[in-house]
C-alpha cells in the first residue's frame, strides 16, 4: 500500500515552494485578485438584479421603446457586460503573463 502521509521532497517541490514565497508571485496574485474579485462581485450583483427585480418588482415592465421594456434592456446589457469583462481580462492577462515570465526568469536564475 502506498503511504500518502509521506511526501518526497524533490527539486520541483522545493522550486514551487520558493516561487510561492517570492515577492514576485505575491505581486502577481495581488494584481490578479485586484481585478478578479471586484469583477466577480459586480458581475454577480448585475446578473442577479434581473431575476430578483422581475420576481419582486414591476419597474422593469415599463416600456422603453415600443414593446421593448427595461427587462429586455437589462437582459441584453448582461451580454455586453460579459463581452466587456472578457476583453478587459484578455488585456489584463497580458500583464499577468509578463509577471509570470518574470517569475520564471527569476527561478531559472537561481
């Protein structure tokens, strides 16, 4: 039977531990969290506004133009919000990739 309580210390696990402890890695995680956490919070609030508002209130039933109500406007706005966050994340991911490349160079230099 394999003993799962025993961990073999290899160069790769030591390397991973040094990367996790490095200031560069902390900077990467800080920048990612600074973007991702507010984005998720905003997205969840924005997303749940439609089902909650249509379930308990009637202000989204007011017509905007012809037969189009505010509920339709909010529903389509969710598509635009999703696309916007995708574009924003793609652009921000370039910066994350630069930080990852710097971390790799630091590790190779050790």
